[in-house]
C-alpha cells in the first residue's frame, strides 16, 4: 500500500499541474482549408476548418454546392 501511495500521488500531482497550464502555453491548431456546406437545409452554412490540403477538403464535399476556401485565421497567423 505504501508503494502504491508513493508512486500514485506524484503521478496524480503531475497530471493536475499539467492540466492547469495556462492557455497560452497550449497552442491551438489552425488548419489551412475550410469547407462550407451549402447543400441541404440542415447543413447550410455549416463550416468545418480541419483540412491540411485542398484535396482533403474537396474529397469531403457532399455536393457541388459545398465550397472549399482558405481559412482566414490561418492566413492571419502567418502574417
């Protein structure tokens, strides 16, 4: 029991400390390409910005009304 406590408590303390890291230390991923659904009414206007390449975005389209475009946040972070 003492061994479990000696090993377990430091691990729990480390997990708590890492989870309390400031948000600035955690970098959010910004993808280059976004997909805007323009098809059925239930998906109209829905935007997914999670594609690295234009080919990935184009492959995820459901209809010809869906549009791929460069993520404005991605270009703003590069400048």
